[in-house]
């Protein structure tokens, strides 16, 4: 086992090394320039489309809004709490700057993913719309590249049991045990029952669940963070200055913080940013492919808000609280660091706020990733595999709650990167399709955009 762990650790170092970071940022830069910065310049219009997308507007399984919330249920999770803290602990405050940059470029990436997912989606044996990287690789790049889509599906089907299942149930169990002394096994069983009730209902039930819970949980966390920042409003500008300074200069050791090079800030800022918002990973377009829409570009505009809200809003709030509180110099990492930061800012209940937020975020991640894994399994084995997959996924939850997760986390993190490789290749190859559809939409459909957004 030690040999396997070491071997996968070496692979992890390669797949999350410089080539991957260059590939992620490179594709993001290429798409942003090719789209003439359209995603960044159309955030306001995208929010209007998201609001109007609460109602059905075409063929599909769930509304455009529910598709976004399903995707966000998987992305708004431990990455927003533990991931940001880990990036700051290892890379210093400058890591947050590189998370921002990754998100700005990631908006174009997420837009392109959703456009291709809707454009190349197809109906399964039950008549439901399915899509994602495996489908736009097969249908867009041709049958000779279908093996690349199969690879994505294999990586996704396995990775969901790590990052989307065991890691999340374990996070819930640990945070509830440390704060409320609940038994991890009992917590795991409760999570299994609650998640099972949603997952067994299929995508439509997941969509309704995510559409109801995700906005509430995200808004509650954002409001709490904003209250803390308003209590320390005079320290916000100095904190931002510290972030920008350490994005380009090494962060010296202080307190329990060991110091960080600029490369560490870049590497962990980009890697944790991608882990949080999943832009380029290929997971979110699986949800967006099922949206009730007749226009891929409309869904692409809605989809890119997932990256904007996840990283530029929620992760920024977490990062600023960590830096303003000074907790980042005390030697803690992960969720413990975020909890300490909120507790310093809101003595007595800040830590409980983080604990509850982490538990709820992790639970929605379980539900969201179940959809991704299910679609990958269906692509590989057909619709007959859907129910067995759901049952196995649900039964694995209490196991994850009680096991040591270093290996599972490492495996899931590695497979996440390996999912990104075929997806990023497809985004680059199929970018002319994205550019052409986008140009046509804004040339021919601007009145529709205005009318729908009004």
C-alpha cells in the first residue's frame, strides 16, 4: 500500500505540476482572447439570464437555473473553506491573487464547456438529454477521438468516489465530531439516508434540491463573511495590498507560517482555484448539458457565473477573513485555519458558523458529484448502470465517514487532474465552434438576450 501511495503521489506531482498549470491557464487565456473578453464584460447580462432561467425555455431535463445550482452544489464545498485556507497556508496571501486570475480566465473556460455540452448533447435510451466532455469529444472531434472521451468518463466515474463521496462524508463527520462530539459512523449513516433520498430521485430531484438549498447556503455564508469584513472595513485595503504584493514577491516566515516563494503562491493558488470552481475539469458541463434551453450560448453565459460566484465572491470572502484576522500566521491549515479566522473575528460562534457551513457545503457536493459519476457510468455502460451506480455511491458514504482519507484524497485529486487533460484538449480543438456560435448569438440574437433579460 505504501508503494501504491508513493507511486500515485509521484503521478499527482506530475499532473498538478507546471505543465498542467500552463495548460489550464493557457486554455483560459486562449479562450478569453478568442471570445474578446466577452465573459468578463457580460457578467451583468449573465445574471439577468440566470434570473430569467428559473423557468423552462427549451428542451432539457431541468431549468437553466437548476442546472447552474446543480453545478454549484458540486463546486461550492470544501474548496471554498479548506481549499482557500490550504492555498494561503502553503502559498501565502499571494495565492489568493492567482486564484482570482484563474477564476477570471476560468469564466471563459466554463462558458466554452457549457456551450459545447449543450451543442453536442444527445438523448439517452430513456429519452433524457445527456452531455459533457465525453459527448463533445465523441460528437465534435469524431469517432477516432472517442477513446479520449472514454478516458474522461473512466476518470470521472472513479474520481467521484473520492472527491465527491468519501472526502465529503469524512469532512462532515470530522467537523461534527470535533465541534459537537457526534459519532462519525452515525453521521455517515445519516448522510447516507439524506443523500440517498435526493440521489435516488434522479436529476430532476437533484435539480430541485440544489435550486432550493444552494442559493440559501451560499447567501448565508456570504452575508456572514461580509459582516465580518464590514467590522474590519479599514483593514480590507491593506489586506488586498498584501495579497497583490505577495503574488509577485516571496512571503517571509512569520509566526507559524513557514514562508512561501512566488512559485508556491502560483502553484497552490491555481490548483486550489481549479479545485474550488472546477473550470476546465469537465465536471460542470455534465450538469449544464441537461438544461432546458435551445441555445448553447445562453447556457454558457449562465454557466460562467458558477466560477464568478464560487471563487471571486465566496473564496475571496474566506481569504480576506483569514488574512485580516491574522490567523494565517499561526501555523494552522485547511478548515481549521478558516475556523480559527472566523472565531477570531466573531468570538464564540464564528467557528460553529464555519463548521455548519462546511457540513452543508460538503453535503451538496456529494449530491452534485453523484450526477457527474452517474453520467460517466451511463456513458460507459448504458442506462442500465444508473441505478446500480446510485446504490453503490450511496452505500459508500458511511464508509468514507469513518476511514483514513489521505490515500483517497490523493487518488481523487490525481484523477481530477487526469479528467482535466482530455477536457482541455477538447476545448482547444473545438474552440472554433465556440467562437462561431458566440459570434452568431451576439450578432443575430441580441434582441432575444435583451428581451429575455428584461
